[in-house]
């Protein structure tokens, strides 16, 4: 019983930790793209990478942290413009294909030897977040309840990360209730009708891409600060699809959906891994059926099974509305 409680505590730590908060931020940005505008972005990791790397490069060059973070957000906006201009006038699948390619292009560029002096190559940039941790108001010790506790360093990052989640969710909520958000939803439902009513669909798509990309960049910056490092191979394509999973799980086109989806996603991932490892270690799961080296892969298979079941029985997700997922159905 104690072992099961430890697994539960680990899962709860993952559900409220930095990873969950960063994925919630990224999923909020992706929800702006897909849930509210209908843009299929399969390369959201590109915005996270460009935000994190720009911030790290600016700090590493000796400039202020307060200049570095806005620079990372600005870089994401520029990427959104450069990405949107050649693709947003075309069909949605072109954007999907292009975003995957852009994510990989950025990752390969920052790890290349040609840019090693700027990006650190395969080793990335390390130890650039000292100024951020210098602002930490928490004294030495652990903070939390029960066994769900964090040291002062992690607590500071978690507080900042979830504050950013609340801020971005509020911003998106306000925008979606404003005329800007109503136009985005109209584009999602029928962009030809929106165009017929005199709306500049291309311009609104660009703004949506930039807004969601900037929020995604914030997620990348949070993860970079937490690790005190940006390393190219951390920005792999599968991260985007984990973010998609969190968004769909919580509900596309909703404000709370991406946040709840991220929390639930990381809870399920950590809880299933903990239970599987516990079963393997105490012999409840035979070695011939599952080894400890296979647990990490099997946990995502189980998460995939949960997502498939959700798509069958509740395709709108937990907090989503069914009509929000009927893009193009009318």
C-alpha cells in the first residue's frame, strides 16, 4: 500500500509540476491555432525552440533577462509571420506539412557546427537562468502538501509557470469574447463566409499564428529556465504530438481544456509508469511479458489507448463542446 501511495504522490507531482505547466501553456497556444482558428499546426515545437533559444542567446551575450524574454516572444511572432505568409493562403494540409518541416529545420540548424558559436551546437547553451533564480523569494526547504513537495528552486519555477498559464488563459478568454475571437471562430467554421462578409481572413490567420506561437514560446522559455539549458535534441517532433494529446484530452476550443488536459496527461503518464515499474519490481508482471526497459514505451501506448477511447466516446474532450470539433462539417 505504501508503494502505491508513493506512485500516486509521484503522479500528483508530475500533474502540477513544471512540465505540466509548460505543456498547458503550449496547449493554450496550440488551441488558439486549431481550436479557435482551425489551423493545423504539427510543428508547435518550432515556436517553443525559437523562444527558448532566442532567450538563451540574448542572456548568454550579456544582456538583461528582461530584454531576453521579450526577444524570445518577438522571435516567435516573426517566425509566425514568415511561416504564415507562404502557407496560409493555401489549404490547411500545406500548413500542417510546412510546420513539421520548420520544426525539424530549426532543430537541425541550432545543432549544426556552423552555428555552434551562437547556439552551442549539440551541447546547447547552459547556465543562463541565474538572474531568474536570483529573483526567487522562497527560502531553502521544501514546499507542498503530503508527499507532493518541491524544493525552493522548483517551487519558484512552478509558481511562475502556473501564473503564466493563468495569465495566458485569461488573455485568450478575453480575446475570444471580443470581435477578434468571433472572427477567428467564423474562419474556423467557414472561412469563405467570413471572407464574403468583408473580413481579411489571411490577416486574421497570421495574427492567430503569431499569438499562439508567442504563447508556445513562453512554454519553451519556462522549460529552458527550469533546466538551465537549451539542448537541440529536446525539441523533437513527438513533443508537439504530446501537446496535441493534452489539448484534445481537455477539449479543443475551450479555455480550461488545454490546462486540464495537460494536468491529466502528465498524471496518467506518471501514474501508469509508476504502476508498471512497481508491478515489474515485485514480480506481479512477469519479466517475459514486460521488462523495466520497456515501461517507458508501454506507458505511452496506454495513454494512446485512453485517447482513442476518448475520441470514440467523447471526441470533444473533457471540457470541450461537441460543436467546437465539427470544423468544416457544415
